C-alpha cells in the first residue's frame, strides 16, 4: 500500500510530456480481439487500468507483450475464451468494452458485472440496446450479462442512441465491424478517444464514415487485418497540468497536445483566470498569473457545466473546482453527468476552501482561500488529481492515501511533478 507525501507551496516550472489517452488506449486494446493478426499500439500509458486490461486479454487467450516504452503488441489468434474472469473484470469499468468485440468475433460472451469509480449511477442500457438492435440477445442476471447472436453474426441496423454514451458508442462500433451489411449509429459520442478508436478500425480495413460527427456509417467486414496505431495525447492529463500550473503560479510547457482537443478546456480555464497559448504541439502556461474569475455580463456569477463533447469534460470538473479555490471571485460548477462526483469537495473544505455543496450536482466556490496541509484519501481518479492540486497549493505537509486510484489514470505523476520542482514522495506503508 502506498501514499503520497506532499510539501505544498512550491512553484512548478519546466516542460512536461503527457502520456497517451487512457480512454482511447482501453477501447483500442479491446478492438485487438477483432482480428487474428498482430496489432501494435504506440503511446500507451503504462497505468493500472491498462495493465488490468492487458491481463484480461491474456486470460482470454491473446498474446500481449510490451515492446518498449509506451508500445505493446496484441495477437488474438486461435480460440479465445468466451467467459471473462470476474476477479479481473471487477477491477476496471472499461471491461464492459469487451462485450462488442467478443460478440462480433465469437458470437457470444459472458460478461461479469464491471467495476470502476464510484461516482454515481453508470447506465449500461445504451450498450445493450444498440447490440440488441443488431440482433444480439441479452440475458441479465445478478452477476453477469450473457450476450449471443443467431448464426454467430450480427446484422445490419439503423440505431439511434438514447444518450451519447462514449463506451456504448465504442462497443457498438466494434460490434458493427464484423456485422453483415451496413450499420448506422446515430446520436453517438464524438470525444477524441472515440475518434481515435474509429481511426484505428479504419487502419484495420473497416469502412467507417462520419468520424467526429453524431452519425457513424459502418460497412461490416468479413475480416479485419492487423495494424499499427498511435494513441492520441491525453487531454485530461494536459488539463490537469494546466491546473497544477494555475494553483502554484508555475510556468509550464506541456506537450504533445492536439489543439482541437483543448478549445473548450482553454476557454473554461480562461474563465477562471488562467491564460495559455499554443505553440505547435506544445501548450505554454505562463507563470505567476493572477487568477481572477471572469463574471458574465452584468456581473452575473458564471456557471461551469459539463456535457458531452465538445463541451467541458466531466473528468476535469474536479480539477477545475480545485483551481477555483485559488481564484478571486465566485463561480458555480454544475456536474450534469454523475450524481456522486461532487462529494469529494468535503476534502477541500477540510483544507480551508470556501465551497457550498448545493446538491449532488452543484457547488459554489468562493475564492481565493488559503489551503492548509492535511491527510486525505482519494475516492476516484479525478478527485485524487484534484486533491493533488490542492496539496501542491497548500501550506504545510499533506498525505494522500489510496493513491492506486490516481495511478489508474496518471502515469508516474509523482516523478513528473518532482521534475517540475514539486516536493512529493511516494511512500510504501504496511497494510
């Protein structure tokens, strides 16, 4: 068991290299099951969730091997297991992404209930509604989902999603890859990681039109080939380092970045008083900025709300709240997607932040507030990163327990912070 020990109040400066997008790497790993040929992935973050997904693929019968820093190869030839190990599946929410490719490749799959962050209800209906529209049968029990299809092949379909779910879109796209005929998916998610998965499937030989739009048209293939694919940079990690620069007054150069991934993120941080500018594939956050929240016209209190892409991502709400505690002014945060994400603010309040938790979806932050070191425990990946921001800004020493949650989404974050001047240590403690 490990914890972080942080001495706050130190300015960060320098250049930091961000890893690949976790939320793209995981579905790309699942998509490797759609072909018997080798698939090589580059810029894969070596984090806990990725390691677990690799364990699941190996347990199913695929060959998985790391080729070097950030690169791995998956070969899923021959007979594969149709039943997933409940012990492994419970460790990550992303295990649900195996439903689509396994159903497409094998015609059946028994999927135990997936795990993941406890941030509120996370619907799976959209996944199975889409698969049923393509001809799948879904049987739900208290311990698993059993999926199968007649003649072991999914059929053409025209599917309208009742919500633009990221993982449901990814599952449906992978299932449609080997379907008979044309599958049209409407009202789909458009996040950069969804687009990345679609580009990988194109490299595998799939005909797919409409990438980056609400409608995807897929011509099912008899077989897919192997490919080489590079995972896009993690815009959530980029946003997290922008937040770290903000609360410590740091001067950071962050890269590589994709400009189109950052437009709304830059806009929201600018509303909180943080300016940044793009220089090719590098984002520069100048140091010693005075954070002043920009009110709306007529001096109305601004609202930062999340929504599906291209709106502000829910996974950066916790980081933005931590930044707002150090900004002059008042701002409302409206978390529309998960009813449990906001409860972590109790930890920030305990450090001295002035935050009103209005209900499970809304908080009011009044800043700036001097923060003081304390003992914390990370409830999930993104709240853990917000706590890390707060401890870097706080006076005195803090400890963060349950850092395996942070490690699930951020690769060697403590090493990167030390290179930028942070005082942070990873300490192993007896369980």
